[in-house]
C-alpha cells in the first residue's frame, strides 16, 4: 500500500425501499476538513487520469457502477515513492479511498453502466492546485489496457 493512503469500508443500510450509503461525517477518525464535494461521471471504458493535487487530500467513493482507481506515489520524501496501487471499488466493494497530496491518481470505469464517483475534498477546486498528466504518459509506468489471465 502507498504510504498515507487509507481504504475505509463504508456502511450501507438496505431495506425494501432502497438504501442509505454512508460516505463521511465530521466525527469520523479519517475526517480532515471539508472543502467541496463533487461527482465525476464516466461511461464504461473511460479513463480519467492523471491528476496530482499539490495540497488537497481527496476522499473518493464510487456511488454507482464500478471503477479501477490507480495511484502512483510521486512524493520524493515518501517511503513508497514510485509505488503503484490499484483499488477496485464500487457497488461490490463499497469503500472510501483517502489520498494525501502528491499522489498521481486516476480511474477507469468498467462494467455495464456509468460510474458516479463522489470526491469529498479538503479544499475547494483551484485550477492552480492541480496538475494533470496524459493518462498514457511514459512518466508513470502503468498500462490501462484490460489484463486477461
């Protein structure tokens, strides 16, 4: 696991009417602060990567669909510098993934429906706070193609 990344199982309360999907509350031990929440939506096969936040911690949850989240530790002072980590999450693995700043991250939607990914960030969006890199860059040793076998 990448140093500082947390994967927190989340609770769902299901009954015949539907369900409640918990995400985060101010009393959670992993709560830092609230900046904004937004939803990223992607059709199956879509790749949304790479994003690197300079100061923001992000908290991702897939509310609907399934996604493969990929993280690459770019932090020079990290004990896991240069490490890759994948997390498959969504309807069949309902977890929150918390990422500190300095980790390149992105996701690929898979399955048969649109992914709705919620991000509860510690800061409001600032275009000067985020760096973006092409998903197919050679700077990050990752192949987004389907792996069979």
